[in-house]
């Protein structure tokens, strides 16, 4: 009987025959925390009286969630993390270094890796064929110390992708439709595995967006095979030696199959306060938006900023609607500057944030007021997520976000393209 | 035997309901952070809950962030166990890693304020208020062992490995 991607990777890393339902102990290739989970991770590591990291060069602390620090308390947390890095020799990515998941994709993840992070969106690296999953601070502290952890090998749902996305449609629309179809707990404890001829047209940036939101359906991992698209990306990142092809066996066993035809997709939006609460952008016309936010580990990549810039070229944001953009990494920011996208967006009335999580989780750089509505390209629209529990968050693609910035109300991007 | 009162919540209680991201600046000041437990689901929860009480959820309790502070502030509030129809994966591991049991059972018949008795060893819940008895799913052995040691860090300290 063949293996799914999850079974293949966990077999390799546990040195056994890992099958769905088994509990395995697997070696971990990369472990990380960020600045809101890092301090507790370090305290748990210290509570365990561990003296050294199992793999300092494979242990990273990222400063992205509150970066640069917005207040004294978080500044002290940053200081605490920097000291731990000095003492243990782990790597740090300090302020302005970018969003952890983008940096893991750019610089660390490779096909067949096991990656754990103290952040739920660690699943993002599944786009490169890595078994990557979010855990809490205690679990990650133990990985810091031992270099391994236990997993229940997940059952996998096969997501069979066909067709090609049409004008104005982006990977965000694909994943919002998927979550809307299977629900916020439709994949709890399971892996989503993407297959089919439709993958050929999904760039690595698209795959990162899709894998990133696997956790919004409860999934433990969102896995793509490693193929030509992966190889081209790793070559582009000057990491060609990290490539190896990886695919599930043809007779792998899946719990169920969901078919997605990219050609049939339309711009989609998640309404407050659940990601699975979807509608088509055109059905929401007339809903006024106070703030548009483009960025995050979901949609802060060069391709996302390029899409927004092309729509905004020669146009202005709707005057009362605030327009915030946060590139996901310095590489994204520099490439966007070189391509002229940043100029276009600033001329259109956008505010550019430093590489990091920015407004996504209500700590700084675009906190919402009571009663306000935001169209965000992030991955969560839970009540209170962006600051006020009285605010309303709609999630959409960068194209939908840019179109909405122009009109000040939720807008199908095909209307302005 | 655990005894206490049920605090009933609906489906899809997220980590942002339990402890919102806007309080991240208090994560190194746990006594202050804990004052905001469950704030966006029930603003008065922190003042009403007593030691030993239970949080009773619906489907998909704890979805969202990996923040371990979510089960941590629930534990600090004195809650002895979470009973829920289903639970999000990361929250589940985090709770067990802190020694806080999460029991999967059909919570539909439990009302807010019901007096409950939970027998962890037998896997039973007795609702004294309505007289109903429930059973909950057994946890995997590795989780039972971690709970028995009071959490993951003490477990690894004791055994040195998994």
C-alpha cells in the first residue's frame, strides 16, 4: 500500500513505516518561535533546566509580530529573546527582518523536511513539500532541547486541482472556497494534500498562500508535491541544492477527495467573524470599508504587491479609506522597489510598513477602531483579531483588496481591471 | 474526582476569544494577562469562575493561534478541565502539555451553570443538575503519560525523552 506525502516524510524522519493513526517520534529539521510565543518558549526551555540547544543553527527566533516594538512590555520581550540567542547561539531575525513563514520559505524549508514553529501558520512551508506544523511553546521548547518531537501521523484529504485561474482570480480565492466548502474544522488533525494537473499553473507564491491557510480548516499540514515549480523557486533563491523531487505514491490512501476547478473560481471574501463564512466579492458590493490591508504570511509576497500595483497604477485610494501595505520580507520590499510597485502604491495613497506582520493581529501598525470594517489579505477574521472586538474583518485577495481601496467598498477586482 | 460548575460556550471559540492578540504585551506578566481570560466570549468570566469549574465548549474549541497562553490563562483561572464536542489540534496539545485535561464528549445536554462531576480515570462525566451521564474518548497513551506528570516539561525532565 502506497504512502501519502505526510506518511512518506514522517516515515523518513522517524526511521520507520509511518501510517495514518500511528504515533511516531520524528527528527526535526527546523524549529522556531516568534516574538509573541518566543518568550514563553524560552521560559519553558529554562523551566526544563536544559543547558543547550540540540541544533543551534536550526533554531531561529523571529521578530515579526510586534516589530519594531510598539511598547515597553514587548520591547522587554525582545530584549529577553536577544539575550537567549546570545547565550545559546541560536539564530535571530531581528526587527524588519520579515514574517517568519516568508523567511522559512525563502531561506530554510526544503522538500522532505519536518519543520515545527510556535506559530499556527507554520503550515505555510508545506508549499515546498515540507511537513511543517504549528505547535505551542512547550512543544517547541522541547524540540529546541531534543531536536525531535512526537506526531500522530495524520490521515490525508486529497484536494484534486484542475483548470487554470481566470482574470482577477488568485490563490486566496481558491483557499477561501476550499475552507468554505469543508468548514473551519473540516480537516482537524488531518493533512490537506494538493494534487492534479492544475498545480502546474500555481506558482510557489500561490502555493504558499494556500498552504498557509490549511490551518484555517483545522489541518495539521497543507502539503504540495515538490516539482518543477519548487525547483525553479529554490534555484531563484540560490538554493538549488536543496531540491529533491517528492510526490505521494500513486496508490496512496486518502480519507476523502475534494475536487477544485480553478477555472470556475471567482473572487471570494470571508465575512466576519469566521474564515469559513464565505461569499463572492460581487455579492458584497456596497459594504463600506474603512481600511484595506495588504500583507502578511498569506499575501505579502512580490506577486501580491505586483497585483495590487497593477490595479492601482494611475489611480488613487478612495479618500476616507486607509490603505496599508506590509511586504513580507526585505527581499520582497527591495524587489517591489526595483519594479516600481512601491512608488505606484505610495502615489495611490498607500502607507508602507516595514517587513513584518503589521496590522494582522491587532498589536500595532493599523489597529481598528470600534465599529470599523477592514478588508485584509490576512488569514484570520476572528472577533477582536485586529484590535477592537467591535470591528469587522473581511478577508480577500490582493486584487480584491486593491479594487476595494479604489472604491471604498467591497469590490470584485474584475470591475476595475 | 473533579467537581465544579459548567460555563457553557458555543461552537468555534477561538484563541482570540480566549486571550486576544491585543494583550500580547502582557504575555510576560501572566497575572495581568489572566484577568482577560475568555474576555471576548464572556467579559465577566474571569470574575465569575471558581477553582475547579469547567469550561464546556461546542465544536472546534480553541481554533486559531498556537499561543499556549490560551490554555495557560484558562488553567490559571482554576478551570479543572475543558469538556467539548471537538477541539482544535494545537490547542489540544498545548492544554495537555500544561496538564489541563481536554475531554471530548457530547456536551449538547449540559447547560450553563450545571454542577458536574468528572472521573478522569473512568472516563465519565455526571451532570448532577440534569442527572445525565456521559463518557469521553480516551486520550493517546503519550498524552495520558504527559498529563500524569503534570505537563510536557515535567514529563521530559522525569524521563529525559519521549
